[in-house]
C-alpha cells in the first residue's frame, strides 16, 4: 500500500489513475485548482478500498505545491509516488497568433508546474529516504511537430529533457524520476478548448481519423500505468502506452476494425 499524490486529478487521466490506485488500496491525495470537488465525485471515490483527500493546488504557484506536499505528508506520513500530471493545452491556432496570457498558462502549467513539483518532491523525498516522481509526457516529447499545437509540444519537449536530466541528477540516491507516455486519450483536454468550449480540432476529418485509430479512454491507459508504477524499481523509467508497434498495428487494422471515440 503506497501513499500517492497526483496533480491535476479532478478529471481525465489523473482521475482515472486515482481510481486504480484506490482500487489497489493506496492512499491518494488528489488535487486541482478548485477549492473542493463535487459531492458526486466524493460519493464515487468513497466506494473504493483506499482512502483519499482533496487538496486545492494550482501548480502555477510554487507555494501551492509546497502546501500540497505538507498536507499530503501530514495526512499519510510520507509520500511514495508523486505524479506531476496537471497540464494545459494551447489554443488550436498558430503559435505566432497566440495571446501572451495563453502562452503564460501553457508554459507555467506544463513546464514551471512540473519543475516546481519535481523540486518539492525530490527535496522532500531525499529527506524522507526515498520515493518516485513521475512526469506526464505528451505530443512534443517525441519531437513530433504538429501545427497549431506547437506551444504545447514545446512544453512537453522541455518536460522530457528536464525529467531525463532530473533522473541523472538523482542517480545513486533512493529517489527515482520517470516519465509516463499516455499516447492520445479521450478527455476534456482534446474535446474542449482551454476555456471549456468545444474544441475546433474535433471537427477536423483527418484529426478524427487519427484520433479514432490511435486514442484510448483514460481508464485503459491508467490500468496500464498504475500497476507498472507500483512495481517499478528503476530510475529513469519510461512507461509508454502507445508504442510505435501498437500505432502501426492500429493503422494496419483500421480498414477492418472500426474504433470510434469521437
Ligand atoms: N488527453 C490526451 O490525449 C493527452 C495526451 C498526452 C498527454 N496528455 C497529458 O495528460 C495530462 C492530463 O491531461 P488530461 O487529458 O487528463 O486532461 P484533462 O482531462 O483536461 O485534465 C486536466 C487536469 O489538470 C488540472 N489542471 C489544469 N491546470 C492546472 C493547474 N494550473 N494546476 C493544477 N491543476 C491543473 C485540471 O484540474 P482543474 O481544472 O480541476 O484545476 C484537470 O484535473 C496533461 O499533462 C496532458 O498534457 C494528455
């Protein structure tokens, strides 16, 4: 039974991983920017074996992340697994058209939020004598260039470099850093704009084909990540859901196997 913290776990893959950890009997600190989570979600989470608490944390603020560590370790004693999952997409438009406020949001959340989260977790895990830090990759982590998603890809490219470097810096210590590569998932992140409206990308026919071929529900990806994190003993581990082989197989099967997510 492990004590787990997940940033950005009110929805999407963060919430899906929370449920798998709770099913495994872990104690989970979930978080997001709101002061609290809806009663319906509280009722649902109470059904699982493990215990949970919700702590408000905007990863753009380092002080919030420090409070998240303090409250989680006060509650459970120590933290075994810390997942920097909170992420923001950029507006679906050319990078040169994107407003400064949207540039700030995506850089602050995906780069600074992950760096602050990793710093707070690494320093405290070194003090407590061990732990694992996992950072959530995305488009750009593998160098792919996708127009109108360049700002987001820039942040994930940086996150991958940072996390590999962090693992190198932690080598020989009892603290490990690793990366989670989820592929494509049907979440608000894809279907909605950062402001919560329907995303224009889901009306694009070629995007629909690629997404329906390659994407999965977050629950499927969480069911792969969580057991592998729980048994991981390696520093610099890289858990990849959508491998190149799986992508090729899905494209080859696409004329015969119809997958429809959007
Ligand atoms: N969906 C995909 O296809 C895909 C593919 C590759 C990688 N990813 C990555 O997976 C991660 C989760 O994405 P998702 O698809 O699950 O997205 P999602 O459903 O939109 O969920 C995003 C989560 O992040 C939280 N969040 C956003 N900004 C935050 C901030 N400043 N501080 C704290 N929490 C914040 C949100 O919580 P509140 O709104 O409650 O604050 C929410 O819980 C992201 O890092 C994303 O880049 C997603």
